[in-house]
C-alpha cells in the first residue's frame, strides 16, 4: 500500500519507526520488538538504514516481514551519502524486486572520519540527487523526504533550508517527515513558511519520546532541537529517576501529539526506538482520539 492516499485524507494516523540490528546476533531481539510494535497495527512503520548502507540487508528484510506477516504498510529508508551510483542503483533494484512501495530518500549522516573530506567528487551529495535517481529508476515508488522545523544543522539559515526542500519536492518527493521537535509552535511556524514557498505536499510530524535523560544531549546533537523550559524542568526534576523520567517523557510526547491532532495535524510519526512498551503506551493514551 502506498502511503500518499493515507497521508492526504483527514483521518488521524499514528505511525512508528524501528531500526535494524547492527549484527546478526541482535536480529532476533530486534525482530521481537518489531513484531510487538507491528501488532499495534499502526498506520505504517518505517525502517531506518545504517550509515553508508551498513544495515541495508536488514532494512529490506524487516520491511518485507512487516508487510507480509502483519499487513502493516512499510516505509523503507534509503541513504546515499558517500555511496556510488552503482551501489545505490543495486539497492533500488533490490527494493523493486522485494515489492517495496514506499521509500524514505535521505542523504544520511556523513560516515565517521570523512566529515572533512572533499565531497565534490561524490556521486551523491544531497538527498535530491537520490530522489532524482529513484524517479528515473522506473520503479513506482512513493517517495518521502526529511525536513527540519527549525533548521538543518548544516544550513546557514532557514530560507536556504526551505529553498533546498522545494528542490526535493520539485524533483519528486511526495511527502515529508519532520526531524524531532519539542515545541509545537516551531512546527506551526515552519508549515506556514513552506506553504508560502509553494510546498504543498503532506507533512508528517516526527515526535521523539525522551525516556531517559541521556537522550537529551543526543537529540540536541542530532538535530539542534530547541528544548523548551517546560521540557528542561521535567528532565531536571525526573532525569535521575529512570522510571519517573520514562513516564514523564511519554506523557510529554503524548501531550505534544494531542496538541498536534487538535490543530489539524493529522499524521504523526513516533521515533519509538524499538521500544514496544513506549509505542504501546502512547497509542493507549490516544486510543479514543484515534478511535482504536
């Protein structure tokens, strides 16, 4: 099932993200987490992709199992940074043969140790390059892309960010999923700006439940996310108590989602980090709102 019709209708939807194992030894535990999250029957599940394609075989395998075993639509991630045209085209072919219908086209993180490398000779420097190749591949993919409600860490300003986002949409990106954010007003302001810029594709709001204090530093490092004082107070008060922090973090994420739904944001994607209990609790908190 392609995701675009789902994302375009007015029905509230909640989806979850999982990530593949880094090694064969961890596959069984990840598979169990995926099984439990899929059993919740979310609107769809996305499966991430390792830097440089490190877990690409698992991405494809897990995506196929979610669709086959649980009947849940899947969104397979594909990254391109520092990869060759040949290797990316091979992965695209693998996705076609596996019956993948939805692809999240991402640049991906720069591999460790290559941050200062001259990128001018790389086959792929930006996600838009991958989107163009996906469109030219002959596969009938529904293509998604990423966006930043604040600003991409490598952009000089938000105006440049939105200009590059428009390039992705013009190249064939059919919907966007946001990076995590912790202040909904940032999303509302961002949506106004991109609509003014002529970007009209559906936008899925990405929410990260912070369930332990150590995640805060990582969230800031990954996305430069602004942390509202209300959220900082929660971390300061409960961060030393793992159980309390987990409960407070899930409650904060739930509150964000309720506000988004109340303000006509119909599609929310939860970065559930392979934690079935987190996904289950958030969905339970929203059961009547979602009609489940």
